[in-house]
C-alpha cells in the first residue's frame, strides 16, 4: 500500500512542519508549492527536508495538480493566500487561489479516479466572524460586526444585540453561526464547504480543520501580510515598534504550530473526524498587546507599546477556541503553553534575518481606506 501524502502549499510554515512529522512516521511526502515571492522572498526554503519530493506548481493550474496527485493516498490542502487585510483589496487573487484552487484540486481528484483515504483542508477561525459572547443580562449572544460609526468613535468592544450592553468573550464552538467579515474568511468557508461536500458525495473521508492563530518557527518574517506574531517580531528585530491596532486588548487564540501538527496527524490517522469541521486552538485567549510585550521581553527589549488607536477593516474583535470537540473526537491536547511557545519562537528569531515591509502593507491598506 502506498503511503504517499501530498501537501499543497507544503513549503510554507504549517506544511513544512507537517511534512517533517510525516517523514518521521515513515510516510513519503510530495509537496506542491508555487514558492510565492511574498512568502518565500529568497526562493526555495533551506528548512525543507531533502527527503520530500518537491513539485513546483500552482493550485490555479489544474494540470500541475493532476500530476501532483498521482499515486498519493492522502492530501493536505494548505495552499492558500492568508492575509485578512490583503484579501480585501486583492479580491480576484484571493478568490482564484483559495476558491478556484480548491475547485481545481477536487476536479483533479475526480478526473484521476484515484482512491484517496483522507482529504484534510486548512479552514480558519476567521469564518466565525466575531466569536461567541456573554451578555450579563441576556446570556449567550452573537453580536454582529462593529459598524463603521462605532469604529470611527473608537468604541472597540462588542455590544449585545438585544440590550446594547457590553459583552464578554466566550470560547467559540463549531456550531456557532458563521458570519464572514473578510474576503479571506469567505474563501475559507468556501474551501471548507466544498471539501466536505465533495467527501460526502464521493465517499472520500474528508476533514476541515479550523485553525486559530498559528505562530512558531518558519512563519515568514518578511511577509507583511502574515500573522501578527511574525509581524511584531519582524518590526522589533528591525528596531521598529509594533503597530498595535485598536487598543491592543482584542483577544485571539495563539496556537503553536507544533499543536497544529499534532491535530493534522491525528486527523490523518483516525476515521472518527471524517465529515467534520473541528477547531484547532490552544483554548486560551491572549490579547494582541500581550503578544507584542511577550516577544519584546524575550528579545530583551523594553515592552510598553502605545496602541495605534486605528483599526483594520475586516478584523474581528475577539475569538478563541472551544476545543472540546476535537479533544473528544481525536484526543487532541495542546502541549505548548503560550509563554513557552513564544520563548521558543524568539530563540529561533535570534538566528534569523527579517525584512520589515509592514510600512508598505499599511500604506496599501490606507490607500484602499481599509484602516480607520
Ligand atoms: C489569522 C491569519 C489567518 C488565519 C486566522 C486563523 C494571517 C495573516 N492571518 O487572521 O490566515 O486563518 O488567523 O485564526 O496569518 N494586528 C495588529 N498589528 C499588526 C497586525 C495585526 O495589531 O501589525 C492585530 C489585528 O488587528 C488583529 C490581530 O492582530 O486584531 C490578529 O491579526 P492577524 O494576525 O492578521 O490574524 P487574524 O486576522 O486573526
């Protein structure tokens, strides 16, 4: 029996760590990756294992996909454009890569008529929109996105849709209604739904993993549209202060890439999650300003940052994971605590070079009036 696994987008942060873990377990790994300049400015990444079979190609190209799929028994579909802010003005590119790219993958699977034992797609917590909330008077509520007027008045917190009082965040579970607030989120919802529907229709075990905010080694330090931990690290390594949006107290669930790999392997090797969408997070809320402070402290720098008082259109206020479903279904247990993970990240940063391009990214957002 072939044990070959294809990872689309496998040269990236999550894909390469997953690939290392699969190789350790004795799988053969094929990677399909276009080595996008924004993510890989220096070309082929030096961290990629020599034991992988590397195919340079793009998910927007059906033929590359059909070739990459030959003889594989499982597929991780990670190739995607990932910037929430950028998705709001590179609409056609995000749609082509994320939605059409996924459609191409499914089409190629169908044409190849091959027996696939597992199809796992990288979904995202961004599809929830705002996370679940508790109102002291009305109980659990689902507030809508903040309005432009509210943000202009720097009223950052969410309000109860019933009594208008302030609400506090709760862990967000899979059954929460999805309310996408960015083109990126729409594309992820689409990917998830297409993959699960395809799996159901053709009897292919398919799983969507709703990743929360992943951080760790190998996250691109020169891509200004990547996750906030890498952006802050790049700013600090270049002697610049992190730009903290809003008041910095927005909460996310920062999950180590090693815990993401744990979930990826569990989902591959168990049939329990087939047909499901599962949250993958740490289960702990952490504020954005705490991420800046933690990285600065570990780098030996002063840690007190003035929030910018501005916000990115398309951002949500709070969301962190309820991980009870994945814990019950797969026995997933996050192993890396935030402090420990950040310390490990900084040890790696100390031997990295980072180009800080965030000023260009912010100028683009401002030009499209996507910063308020
Ligand atoms: C991130 C990922 C998305 C993933 C999702 C899963 C990126 C670019 N986005 O989206 O792919 O699917 O998590 O949860 O990797 N912020 C600042 N200053 C900055 C940049 C960001 O204050 O310079 C703030 C943002 O306003 C936001 C928070 O940090 O409040 C998180 O932003 P970001 O890292 O882009 O993550 P998400 O939008 O949550």
